[in-house]
């Protein structure tokens, strides 16, 4: 792709992202202009959401200042100066249930660390995890089984390290 095409794609993504965040204006039969949003789950809403995600994840270019302002306004408590949006963003858990404390992830990291740093076999590391966390053998093996592919495939990458440090 040429630079012009990339710029057009980015401009189109920016318009779609802003539409996702603040809606679009449509003229009513009465002549008044009304702000609308795409219906949740619609093809249009999914397209606009994907455009916002692309812009936020773009490592090559900085985030558009206007988009940054819209996002900041949506997180703001005092919205008196916010002309763009009546919407707000809140950080919350995706599920309605109580958030997990990631005990299984912590147990799996413990097993991995014992194996890597101390050269223990899986069985010996599991025994130590049982003692350390006061969990059943089946719990520890289940936790290790779920997370082992992440550790093995990525060699315990920095991303996984960050995940477990926050646990």
C-alpha cells in the first residue's frame, strides 16, 4: 500500500472511531439535528469499534489529539466543558460476578518458577505449591495444566510476567 492509501484508511478509521464514541448527527423531519449512535451489536457498531481498536493499537503513529480529547472527556467527572459528548466511560469488570484473584495463575507461576530456577521436576514443584498455597493436588495440577502452554510457548515472556506481577 502507498502512503496515501494508508492515510485514507487512517482517516476513515478516525471517523468511524469518533462515530463509535460520540455518535453521528442526523437531521430529523422537523429540521432539528439529533445525535444518534449505531445500535449495539450492529454491523456498523462492530466496524466502528474495530476502527477504534486499530487506532489505539497503532504503534506506528501517535493517537489523534481530537480522539484523545474525546476519550479524556468521556472519563472526566466534571463534563461542563465537554461539548462533544454526553457519554462516559467507566472501567469495570466484564463479568457481573466477583473478580477473580487469579490464585490459579499465581500457583502456576510458582510451579513454573520452581522448575526454571531450582531445576525441580513438575511433580516436585507441584508438591511445594500444595504446601505453599494450601491447595489440593488436583487444584494445583489443574492450574498448572491451564497455564503451562503459556509458559512453554512463550518462554515466560515479558507479557506473562507483567500479568502475574499484577496478580
